[in-house]
């Protein structure tokens, strides 16, 4: 995997550099150098988010990442490297769309 692939994920989800590093379990130098061959989560996350990126406006996808849903904030799942939970959150997004409820 290349640094470009990491940049695509970062842009797609609106991640900060620190969030990207935490989500991938990689240090910044490894990401910049594209030394991510031992990080299978990068191609996995690119694949998981590709459909959502195609079906959802980029701003909505970035907002969804930081909004609490049925399983909590998808960003928290990603940062905890709970990729199965993150995948479930993406499936919920695909099934019901991005729902914003007014707080009371």
C-alpha cells in the first residue's frame, strides 16, 4: 500500500493525521514512506468505505463518522481498531442512511 492510499482514506473520512495513524496502528513516517505492507487494515478500510463514499455525499460521510449512532461514534470504533464494529456501522449507514435526530 502506498501513502496515496492512506491519503485517500484520510480524505474520504476527513481524518486528521493523528486519527489516521491511530486507525492504522502506524507511525507517521511509515505512512509518508508508504511502508504499509504489513497493515492489511488499509486496503480493508478502503474497500469498506468505497461504497459509502460512492453513495453518500463526502461531507455527509465525514459528518457521519463523528456523529453518535446506534453503536456509538464510528470514529471511536475506528480509533479502537474495532474494524468489525466499524463495518457494522457502515452497514447501518447503508441500510437506513444518515439520520440526524434533534437532541432534547
